[in-house]
C-alpha cells in the first residue's frame, strides 16, 4: 500500500465505523483543531496525543470503544455539567449526553428514540437527563448553536431552544436568532450573551471534560456512568436503564 493510501485509510475506516455505529466522529487532528481555537495549548496537545493513540488502535483493526458492548464500559466521574437537568432531580438514574446540534445521528436519536425515553423514564421520574456540548469542528455553526442554547438557558428557555435546534434541518446565525425570537427571548440580552467569552468557555469546558471521559464522537451517552456510543435503539437504552433502576432498588 502506498503512503498516500495509508494516510487515507484511517479517516475512511473511522468514517465507515461511524456510519455503522450511528456516530458523528472526530477523525482528524485538523478537524479537531478547528474546534478548539480558543482552547489552551495544553488541551491542543492532549487532543493530538489522543488522535495518535486512536490511529495506533485503528491500525490493529478496532477503535477502543468497539471492544465494549453498549453499557458494558463504566466511567467514573460523569456529571450533569452546568446546563439545566430535565426531569426529577432526585431520579436514581442520570443519563448524560454529549452531542452536537448538527450531527445527523444525534437528530435521529432525538426524533426516533428520545421521545420514548422521555415518556417511559424521564416523565415518570425514573431518569434525569443532562445535555452537554461536544461541537465538532467540521460542523459549521455547531459551536454557535451550543452557545445559543446556553444563552437561552440564561432566560429559562434552555430546553425550548434545545428542542428547536435538535430538530432543525439547518442551523446558521439567522436561524438561531429566529428561534430566539419565537421563544420570546429578550433579544438585546440574548445577542450580548452570544459574544460572552464566559459562555464560550463553558462549551470548551464540556469539550475538554468529554475527551477525558473517552468521548470521540456524537452522540455519546453515560447512563449512571455506563458508556453508550452512537444513536442506538430504544431497546438498547431500555436494557441499560432497567439494569440501573434494579441496582438502585437493591441498594435501598
């Protein structure tokens, strides 16, 4: 195999795997670097190191996460982050999603699977749901959408903006502002928030933490720390949630 083909093999293999898993995946250092323009040089180096490690793993035929079945890998220290929580704060199961508003697989999850999870588990007080940001650098305006949802949250409309963005076929600054107007937000306050460096830093904090937790693409979920990668079926999530609910009952 030529050197050029070898260089191409990693992105092609990862993209192919991402389609199978239902995952918008980070597959090059160039794409990652676009996503962390304001991040520290230390974080930048950590990301590059992660890419090198990922490439070594792909050369052996598998990405690290593919060695685990959904929910089999347990990660400690996963929190809800700084965005609002959906559901009963006292629910025994915490479901955390790291995602990107422009990821088509994430949209598939919101449209086909999330309503079932909401109806059966969140609305009934069994699961609390938290959304955290992992805007991919090759998705134009993904970071702007993440910032916009947080700014809507400052006016107690986070989940309303979340719903608009997660179901939107297109996202750009004009569309984002139209959603803000439809939600009745104070536009002067909203516009000022969009350029607030502190809000952008919160998005970057989610990105940095997600990488430490092993997230490499969207959507990625942690159900009481149990890692689920990709837009899986409701049956897959149900099985893991029920297991955690049973564990919770046994501890009482």
